[in-house]
C-alpha cells in the first residue's frame, strides 16, 4: 500500500497530510490482463484481487507491467532484483474470519470502511 505524504507552508504555519493509496479491488482490474505470468486474479466469492507470489516473475522479468497498468499504482515491488509484486489484499486472512482490514479498524477518524458495496 502506498502512502502519499504532503508538507506545505513554512514554520510556524505548516500543513502535513497523509493519503493512503490502497488497492481499490477494482470491478475490472487492469492489472490482471497486464500480468504476463497470470499471477493476479479476482476472487469470485468476494471480488478481492489477490496475487500468487510464487507465480509472479518479479520486477526484472516482467518489467512491472501490472504496476504500469494500474491507475492507482497499487502493485508494489521491492528495490532488490527479482522482488515479487505485493499489494493490499484487503487483509484476506482477517476478512475470512469476518474481521475488517487493519486499516479500517486503525483509522482514527473512521474515514475508511470495507465490505460489499450494497451494504456500505
């Protein structure tokens, strides 16, 4: 998950903000057809977009095509050669236990939520 940091102004009038840019679990994810290894898929039962890390070719082999295809830059790769793609998976392990993602539970302003669109 990306975190955008903005700092504006001059002391003593400064403004700092953070914007979390997760994977938005798109209805029609552009990263799926962009992946040459077919390592990205969307779960039929809940629409969560997941990555098979064992199938991912890594940042050197595929030239990060999934990242380039995503309008939100959700897929991320480490800087080391061969780093595999990772992205927010909506805390799938927690979701399967009927728990909300960590970012939703941790948001101090309750600005985040998760679940089926028709229930939000």
